[in-house]
């Protein structure tokens, strides 16, 4: 018989095991918000609302996004969009201002 290695032997220790767990990374808004906040955006005359979590991530349509830009891309599928300018939050004076003012 031929002594060629099997596929499993070729793969070695890597094999087809489980994927490593992803580390929990704090969202981009984590340094700015310590409690959940409502976010708003208006695009093509339609109003959208999202929630900034205490961990700094954005929850929009039952999905979590790590950055404001990623959440903005869920709405604006064509072209590029800066999420820091797109989303607005209510500041302590009660005005809706862009997230960019936090930076």
C-alpha cells in the first residue's frame, strides 16, 4: 500500500475545530456615553431612530453596530456616509446635535 498522508494528517493540529471566540470590543461611542441614549437621523425626508448602548454600540433594527458609520450604512446603502455627522443625539441643553460634537 501507498504511504501517503491522509487529508487529516495534512491539516495537522488546525483541523476543522471551532472558531476562536471573538473578543468583546467596546463600541466607538463607549468613551462618550455611560448610559443608553436615543439617536436620530433624517435621510431623504424619513426619520430613523437608534439606541446607543452603555457599551458604546448602536442598536438599529435589532442589530448591533460597533460604529456610527456602520449603523448609517444600514440606511444609506449607496455611497459613503460619515456616521458621526449622520446620527444626532440630545445634548444636556435638549438640542439634537451631531455625534461629531462629542469628538
